[in-house]
């Protein structure tokens, strides 16, 4: 349960990511691309797991948060990219990612505060609608390229950036949840009435989960934009949110290690099965149905006991 | 008036046309052990929810430590020093026994998400303090060996005990127990009575015991208030209550009282 020397692990993961990134010139670009995508999906799934898994809120808004982050970060580097020297590019990129994350967190706050009094299905519907609203707003805003989106974005997302941020996300979620403070997220999930009777403010925990989750979804969006080099509103539709939800369910709600494994699996598998890509959504649906019947606690969870790594 | 820890003045609550609790006065002093009894549907749990803030009274007021509680939500009241257990056990099912207690100790801590993320020396020190205090509390109630077990894996009696430990972990001045004897066998009830006395003596806090079971209340409480149809029909020592004709009538029916 304790997170012994967790910070040391974080530093180690960051170093490995940086080292691999430095040597990436000699590696196959396709594999590097898939690896970067794995990192981005890990960020999305682990951050959604804080909301849906640990805190027990059913959010379908991750695609929307990701879109906010992607557009804000991309716009920023497109506007300022020319003006800064090459040496400052990583700094600009980092700034753009944080700005994208911040904007997404604000969006999370905007959708979270009024709607978190809702429970279960109702919250899912509201967050789903929110994601669609975001998409339509971008689709109709000339500033963000309307339906064609933004293109010519600098290809700054390397393996190191994506895995580095993924490691950071995993650390943040685990460190939060495994503190005495963070037991509140699980308490709210287990029993909201008991949690408030123990002096914990359920609303505050829910909003915090939304804020943190949305922030990292936004950062993932920024990384995504600088990997694909072109983004359009269709890339952040409802299916994007569903993809992430599937990763969380498959990995097991509130089980970070499982969710990471599921994110890796669900990024690599479609690449391996490109020939059958038309059947992907059918396979997803079947997968979820079978999983709910056979292993409702998720693929990678040892027992019904929550709060594990 | 100010020396009373909890004071209810003419508290009334109506749900539509139904008056569930009507003009009830009740006070609990520091360190006092008070029982609230009454037949099924008398309004005991409603009273409980009025005190803890689940419901707001239609009229009348609830004072805690001299302060009005109007509009304060349950978690505010817990921070003021009011802790409760639940009639139908509500432990945190995904957590270990130890973490159930730890979660209840967050409310008075200054450490929040910043300390959780940075984990500096001070934060780790504070986390260790929380853990050892939680273990200490569990040890007093004989649950220290169960620390790492899942809370819902405990036998029924121990789950009840853990609920009391968890409530005590919030450092309350007033402990509210909602039908703690519900579903217990006679041996467990005797053990429960011992436990409640231990809590009161050891932690020097006030206890309000809402209970259906007469035996437990009679053996533990110094003062008892009786509710029937939402009204307080009697208040006094266990001996007085046992002889009170109104109480006998309420529990056994009118004819027996007349006889």
C-alpha cells in the first residue's frame, strides 16, 4: 500500500525515457510512433482512472478535455514556434503542454462544478454532451481552423516526452491516492454518506479528481497534436472518450497497473490487427460484454479488493 | 445553557403532511451518556439525521457547543466534533481496516494534495503519525491484528466495532451511535455495552445512543429520553423510565398500562 521511494522510481523512469529518446534516431520511426501513442494512451487512461475508477464518477468527457488541450497547445506552438530559437523549443513545448492542460482543467472545472451533484448515468450523459459541445465549438471556430482543424504542427512529441509525461501521470495519481488525504477519493467512491460523516467533503474530492484528470487529458491532447502534426474536430469525437473508458474498464477500475497494461494492449493490438480495423468497434463491444460476464473487476485485478496498485 | 454540548430546542420536522418529529427538546452535557429510545417508527433515526445534518428541521434549532447548526452540512458538523455510526453498517468497502481509520483522520490535518505529491520529510513524518495513531486506536478495540484485512471481510460484530473506531478517529466531542445493537446476539450486546462504557471513560466524550433494544440502553445510559410518534413522552434515569406509565404504554400497548 505504501509508495516507498516512489519519487526515485519517477526519476528513474524519466531518465530512461530521456535516454531512449536521445538514441531514437536509429530506431524504426513506425515503432517509435506506436510507442509514443502508447504513452499518450497511458496518460489518458490513468488520468481517467482517477475520475472513473478511484473516485467512482462516470465521465465520458475525456475526448473533450483532450481536444481542449490539443487545440490550445497546438495553437500556441503554431503562433510562437517561429519566433523562438531552436534552443527554446523544448521550453515552448513544455509551456504549451501545461497551457493545454490548464485550459482542459478549467474546462473540467466548468463541467464539474455544476454537474457533480449528479450521479452515475446522469453525470455520464452530461459529460458526454460536454464533449460534443467542445467538438462543435472547435468545428465552428475559424480561429481554430473550423472543420479542417489545424495543420503544420511541429513534430515535437518524441518517445521521451510521451513516456516521461506518462510516468509523471502515473506518479501523480498513485501519490495522491495512496496518501491519507487521497484515501478520501476511495471513501467517496465507496460510500459518499459515510465519507461526509467522516468530515470529508465529497464534492471537493470529485472536483479535484475532475481537475487533475482533465489536466492530464489536456496534456495528452497537446502531445497527440504534436505527434499527428494535424488535428481536426473529428479526431476528438465520442469514440475517443469511449476508447479511454474501455481501457479503464478492461484494466480494472481503480487499478493503475492494470489500466496501464490495458492502455498498452489496446494501443498495440489495433496496430497488429490493422487488416481487421473495420471490426474494431465490434471487437471492443464484444470484449466489454465478455469481460463484464467473466471478470467484472477487470482483467488485471487480483481480487475484488480495491485500492491496490 | 452554554455548558450543554448539544441542545435541541423545540425541533420539528415535517415531510409533506407527516410530522415525523414534533417539538422535541433534548440536551446532552459534556461527558454524559444519553439514550434515545422508542418503538419502531417513533422518529429516532429522523432525530439522528436532524442532529447530524442529513435533514434540516422545519422549525426549532439545534445547538452544538453553543453554536447554531442551521445549514451546516454533515462534513462541517463532523469537523466541529460530532461523529456518528450507521444503523446499517457503512464502512469503506474497498479499503483495509487501517485505511478506514486513516480516511477518518484527514479532516483535522493540514496536509493535502501538495504534501501527497511532494512527499517531503515532514509529510512522511505526518503520514507515519497518522498510521501509528490509527493503529493505537485499533489496538484499544482489539482490532490491531486485522489492520491489513479488507474492512468488509470482518465478522459482523467487528465491523460494528470498526465503525465506532472510525468515528472516534475524527476526534469527536460527541459520539452518536445509531442502533449499534441491531442484528447482534445477546453475547455481542453485552460486549457492546462494555465497549460503549469504555469509550466514554477513556475518551471523555459525550455519547448519544439511539437504540431499539431496551436492555442495552438500560444497562449503559445515565439518562434516557423516550420518543413516541415523534414526541418526547418521557425523560429520566433508567429506573424512572422503567416505571413510567407512558413508556410502558408506548412499548406494550394501552391495555397493559391500564391493568
